[in-house]
C-alpha cells in the first residue's frame, strides 16, 4: 500500500478529528486506520508486523463501512490489546459496500509504543467518505 495520507484537524472539544486522503477508497481506509493508530500510540512506526488479522464485512454505504472498520480496530485494541497496520484493503462499492482487509501488528507494549489518546470510538458525527479533486477523502471524528 502507498504511504498513508492523513492530517489531524480542529474538532469538537472532547473529540479528535482527521481527514484521510487517497487515490481511491482503499487508500482512504488505510490512511484512516493509520490515523487511528497514530492517535492511539505515540510511536506507531514501532508497531511490528508480528501477527496477521483479517477483517471482512459489509454495510449499506462507505461511511458506515469506514465507521465499522475503525470501530473494529478500536475493539481489537481494547479487547485483545492489538495494534494493527493495514497491509491489504479491498473495498467494493456495489449494491452494498464491502470490505476485505489484511492487517498486521502486535500486542500493545506501552513502554515501546507510548500511550496516546484513549480513543473510545469512531463516531458518525461529520463522517464523510467522498471523491475529491485529488482522488478520495474521508472526514472522521474520534471520541476520546
């Protein structure tokens, strides 16, 4: 996958917001996953690719698919202690939006990764996934 393109932007007082960009939906989803990881730990580059985790699901539209994807990553971090980098993402935009993703990472090690924000969830507030001049972008708000 290409390098993730995201930036944190001004959000609501108790939230953290970012814009993720890419050539297509796959790159936007990957950039959003990397932004979530960067919000969660101080040193996301220190997360080694020790184990693989696959995700596959469908939702009525791209926004709900991205929301479910990010919230699954929050769940995996909270329930299993997993920090994950996206390595392969496929998004199909047929009658329903479908995601098939392969992610690699390892268990959270606060001493090595550093703790960032305590992200509770990705929210539907201001959520948008759409084409833009340079390709695609997503606007995401995280509840911290």
